C-alpha cells in the first residue's frame, strides 16, 4: 500500500454569511496519495467530529468533476494546482509528506459566503434564466435530422456547452467577472441554428443580468481560462462581445 | 392499503395502447391549468423535464432540489448516451426491437405496456433535445451519429462525447430556467423533502427543510411529482453522487406508497476499483468503452506480471469466449457477474486483486490513437487523473460497482403510485427496466416520463378529480411538520460516539457482502439481522455535530442514513423472497451448471410491491402478463 503523508491544512472557517471569518490550522497525519482532495477533507472532518468540533462545510456531490458543486481555492488557485481538473478530482499524489495546503472559498461579491467554504452561486442560475435557452416547448420539435449541422460547428458548440457552472472563473478573475460562464452559454447557442432566432435578445439579456448580479467586467486577464476545469476558451468572451455589439446595432 | 394493485394498462393491441389512452382521457382546459399548483421534487432529467413541460402547458409549478442549483442533479453524471429507435444507421432497428431488447434486457420482469410506450416515445425525445440545442455528436454530413451499447445488436445510442447526461440535463435545466424567468416555476434550491402530506387520502403537499437556515417549510399543491432518483447509496460506495438518497421516496412509502422490487439493483461492470478505506465514492467508466475495449484476465491464478508482459496466449478474454455473439457488449449484469467470478477464481489484477483489465491496445492498433482519443479522450483523462495510469499505454483496471436501482416506488401506467395524486418519475419509480437496465436507457426513461408521459397522465388526474382547496394551515401539515422536526431534534440529541459516515460504511459493507452481486438465503438472513442491530445501535449511539439552524451536512446525511437503514432491510427481505435469479438479482441457489442465472417464471413473474404499516411490511404481487413477447431464457451466447 501507498505510504501515508502528514498534511497540514489552513482552512477558512466562517460560521455564517455575516460572521467574521478566520483561518484555522489542522493536521491530517494519515493522508494517502490515492486519496482525492475532498477525501482528505472528509478524513479531517471525521477527526473534527470525534474531537467535538464542528466539521468544515464544503459543497460536493458527484465527485467526478461534472456536477460543478465543489470548488475551493487551493493555495491561491481556484480548484488547485492541477490544470483542467475540478478539486474533487485533484489527488493527493500531487503533494508530499509535510506539505501545507491553504483552502479558501470562492471570493466574489456576487457569491456571498453561506458557511465555511460554501458560497451562494444562484446568480449563475439567474443569468441562464435571463436568456440562456432556446424557447421551444416540448412536443413541437421536427425530426432531429431535418437540421443538418456541420460536425465542426457541433463539436465547437459541445466545447462551449461543457461548462459545469462551478464558478472557478469568477473566483480567479481579479474583477470577479462572470464573463467566461456567460460567454460559454452564449457561444454554445450562437454556434447552432437552433439558437439563431433569439440570438440578439439572448446576449443582451444575459449580459445585462450579469452586470445586475454585481459581477465585474472582463479586462482580458485570462485567469478564468487558466482555471476552468473544462478548458473553456477565452475566445468565447470575444464571441460574446461580438454578439452583444451586433445586438446593440439592432 | 389495497391488497390488489391495478396497473391500469389501457385496452387494445400493444401498439395502440398509448394512443387509446390519450384518446380517452379528460383534458384540463388551458384557462384552468393555471389554477393548479404542481409540486415537483427533484430536478434531474425526470424532474427537470416535467417541471419545464408542465409550466409550458400553463400549470403553476413549484420545483425543489437539494443541490444549490437545479443544474447539478445526478443525471448530469451519465456519460454514454441515450437510446432511441430512429434507425438512422439503417441497421434494422424498429420501435418493436427497442421494446423487445429492453424487456429482454430486463430479464422479463417489466411491464410490456410501459416499455412499449417508452420505445414509442424515444424518438420524440431526440427531436426535442436537438431543438433545445443539445450538441449531440454528428457525422461529417451534418447528421446525428450513433454508437452501440450493451444488450443490443443495433447502433441506436445518441451521445454528446462522454457527457450525454450533462448535455441532456442542461437542456432540461435551460427549459426550466426559461419558465423560472417567466414566473411559471418557483424554484426552491437547497431544500430537502422530509415528508409527504396527505389530505383525504390524496397527496396534497410536502414538508421540506431549508438546508441553509434549517427552517421547516410547508408547501401545498394539487399533486406531487417525485423525481428523486435511485437509492444506490444504501451501499455507501456507489457511483451515485454523495447527495443521492432515498429519503423522499421512503417518506412517501411510509405514508402508504408501495415500494416495488427493492432488491433489483444494477451493478455496473466498468468502474474504477476501490483503492483504500477512505474511499468516498466510486467512479464509473462509460459502457461505451466496451465498444472498443476488450475485457480480460490472466489465465494463471495470482499472475503478478505487468499486463503488457503477459502474452496473448496466456490471457483469457472471458466475455468473448463465453458469449461469442455479444462478446464484450453483453448486458451489465452478465459482465459484472463474470468479472466477480474471475476475481473469485484468483485471477483478479492490480494491488487489491479485485479488478479485471479493459484493454484498448487492439483498438489503438486497428484505428489509431487519434480515433480512440476522439471517442473516449475525456474518459481516458478522467481515468488517468484518478489512478495515475495512462490507459493508452496500459489497460484500465475495472471492477463492478453499484450504479442504478431498477426498483422504486410502485406506479401504474399513468406513473401514479397507489397514493392518489403522488406520481413518481424516472429512477425513483420501478416501472421500465425490470430486473436489469440496459445502458443508455435511464436517460431515455427520465426524459420520456417528464416530457411526454406526465403531461397527459397528470392532466387526466386533475381533470377527473375535484380537489378542494388546501393550504399549509391544514392540520395534516401541522402533524407532518411536527414529525419532521422531532426527527431532526432526535438525531441531534443522541450525541453518541460513532459518526454518520462510520455507520454508513458499516451498512454499505453488509449490503455489498450479502445483498450485492451474488446472494444466498443464508447471507440475506444474516444481512437482515445485522442491519436490524446496526439500526438500533445508530439510534442510540450516533454522533451528529452542529446545530439545526445553520447549514449542517452531517445532520442531512444522518437523516438519509436513518432511512437507508430501513430500506436496506427491505431490500434483503425482497431478495430472500425472490427465489430465482433474474437480471441483477443473482441467487446462488438458482443457477445453471455453467453459472448462468435461472429464472423461475412459473412462480416469480410478478412485481413485488411492499406495503408499509406500523406492524411491518406486507408483500403485494402484481402479476406480469406477457401478451406480445414469449418468455425465453435470456442468452447472449
């Protein structure tokens, strides 16, 4: 079996949305290289509960990098050091015995902290509700193959549609902008003929909603692309701007 | 509780039943739809599609999910694809063949009429999803691509890379979001259903807990749709998301809804093996990998050579050897059992010896690395991230893991449980997959139920029943609310010494050992005794930290585990009662000489629906009548 590692964790603790937060330091003496990062937090939480302390709250669900529930800043990087990997799929084999790891929640005005590492990302849902859809009622669709779509366009649409809505892009952005998230959906639907009828109203409504939620503007730092677990390209933001500009011109 | 369950199968020949049903139902006039409030619990493929579609029709919908957003329901993790009988590849598929394959795949323990309807509707689902902008894989000519899945000899699976569930769920979520924006759906995220409220015997509301503030809330409506998924997490380790649970369904069961075929669980053959005792969940690798991956173990027991050092002649490609016509694409139950047998014979590989190889070397030689990367690139990356091994160079190690539960709340043809006004959709019901589900059929069923079945059957219910106005001030809500509060307080008051996770792991071990891939009378009896003891201990000695008025995930998980501790016993009892082997339910006492499952159609061609009362469970049998298909021994040889 793999050797165990002694890992020190500095974790942001905050009892509630309005409470004062602080870092607490903990040690996990029996971490294992095969563990995932969230399993390390599980082990720590078991330790805390057994010693009569409150466990650390963090969002998690599928632990396969697809649901987008989890997301913490690990040593200053959203989702941690491994590229294109959500923190549920970060494994401890990337660390060594004696390492210290600093863990914080996403920090953005539009993502208020609920408790410890858990934040409220409902602003994302409201951006989608503003226009991130095709208005087609169930039952009214024509045969699926009536609408040929070039493979290259379909593949690109899939690249953009792969967004898991985790919010790492916001956490990494110096302006706490939600541009990559919003642009990914706009670009996905702009690639496809199904998205065409609502193209203009969609981009206007979504961009306006993004501003209303208190997210900042994009100033091309590209930090979002660097941390995105799905590798969504910053080119989507250029597409969003182009779409927005066209919509402004009517 | 009625002692007979009426499946309400419409009259007429199989192919005409759904049309006959639709022709005969009462409709709700458009102006009246907005007077009805429908509560939809769960926002996966079934719940998301149902909420969106009902809101589009004009109903007032209240939608609930335990995650922070409806986009995160566990349907999102489905990888491989969705079946439909489009026959675009021109390879011989028909609605009948999809129906037949699904009934056969389910080992003849599902209802013909439900499955036939599912196959009929399958094509509409693809049309609907494409119209929503779901980016399915396409051919160079611009038309949709298909691939093969287990248990079928045609290519009928539509897919969006290895993220089909995600893309279909986002399609449903986006349709829901549109209705949320229009004010037709009121969304309640981070809310957990803790009880069902009955008024005059009909489902009229739910009690929920706000997972952020701990507040207990009352919600009333004219019908309740339960779309809360499966109960695989009763095994602790499964491919289900950590929040997936049985609580909403189990609370409905305790209010009178029958639980059908609880022992029918699917163990998926290709999952990444367990690596240690800290393991929190298991990761599935899509069945689509078996299109090109070849399953093998060394012929010699205890062979410790590296896989690439084992010559061809010393490998046993046991699926190809035993099942030449389906080869590596046998259904999941068959593939899982064979993997277990290989490991039980001492031929398992890897550190724990509980794994078999899934090897792509031959496909890479035949098609090139790029072609394999295009098909499975993201799955290969995921495998490497988790295991640290590169599957382009060394075969994947795979072992079966709990993945899906075919059992669930009993429903009739209208997807209504035996509690009036309570409808159950998707994995939460028992209806379409019999004793084993074929790959790419879960997505099909969830969306069929939500987009194309419930709009008709719910309308019929609402149009045929005069429902008095009921709101949260009704005495039934007060009673259910006090029950829910008392439970939360009880869990926090015990302050024992063992954590929720420790109990859950213990339950999982019992379930996996005795109610897992292979079951015996002796083992099942042992399971019942051990679960009973564990449950008693849990209520005396569990340690739940924290408060009830803030976010407290341990408290949430404790409540869910309490229900799993009751469900687990019922699963064992159901497995004990079913003295035959069928689909995912393999009783060692009932097998052929070469180890294949032996059904007993004379005695067990029925749905086992369990009714709850304070005195315990009673079994109600719904006989399965096959009018169109002849029951045969399932063979993939």
